[in-house]
C-alpha cells in the first residue's frame, strides 16, 4: 500500500483541507496522517440523562433531539441557543461563533449525540460549542465504544471547521482505504519475546483504542520501535 499518496482525494479532505493540514501541521500524505497521534483520550462510553447534569461535572455526553433555535443577546454577547431534550429534561446548547454553519448543519428531526462540558448560566445548565453527531449506528459504535481520541489543532483549523472530530473522521476514512496490511517493521522473534502488538494493530488502537489496556500496549509498541531505531542510528 502506498502511504505517500496525497490527502486530497481521501474522503473528507479535498484540496482546501489538504492545504490547511500541510501548512498548519505539516501533514502532506497519508503516512503523515497515520502517524499523527492523538494527544489525549476521554471516556465517552456513558450517555448521561440531561436531568443528571450539574455545574462542575467533567466532559459528558447526552443524547436527544433539538427542539428549536433562537438568537439571544446583543453585541459580543450575541449567541445562538438551541434547546435539546431527552426523556428527562431540556438542556441549552450555546454557540457564540459559527452560527450560520450550525443553523445549516443541524435540525430538529435527527437524534444527536452531544458532547461537552456543563456550565451554569443563571439557573440553567448549558453546553457551549458542543460536539454534535447524528446518533446513527456507525456514530454510536465509534463514539460510545470507549475511549475517544482527541487531536491537536490550531485556531486557523478550527475556523475552517477542521477540529479534532473532523480529523478523526478523516483518519476513519484512511483506515477504510487501507485494504492491505502494512509491512511489519520488527522481527517476529522480538514481537513474541516482548509480547508486542503487531504494527497494524498498534496503529489502529492508538487512534481507536478499545480500552485503556489496549491503548497502553499500542503506545508501548510504537514508542519502543522509535527508541530502537534511534539506537540504531546512534550505532551507525
């Protein structure tokens, strides 16, 4: 498999995003993307009820439908507010930027998985600039399957809607196109002796870990390989 191919033709990229990835992160080909690892992981296996949410809780996930959208405030305080409902209550979702994009992308028909950090505004709990995904079978499997990867992005990328979630979707596309196994870079005897994950498995798990144990093993294998090659270069 040729991982030196440009990202332009990968699903979810295109010329504009490919240019931004190259300028902002120096990601110019599929191999660069494959080795652009997440910087943190958050457990999204639990879906909370809206009635459970309180000020001070960490990042949480709820599932519901948007009832309506409305504009509130003036000047710098102007914001788009959407009311999200599940069978336990109603939650406000708030956006101060990207209002036109939000209004054009989300609707009152679909069921959404919503992820963000609860904050209290007045006597109401709200989520500011949350992540929203349609709660279809594919997204439910990816987003509630365990640890969720988060990728570093720049302000310019975020302004172009190329956030961590967008990068994850592109990485999903990359793995879907990888119909061949990557050549193993370490000898079999070393994999067996050190009980290391195979390269393909380690790369997939570092982007989409099934649990913390699998993630630890995947990162260990990739880090050990990096150290081995550094030692070889020094010996030369």
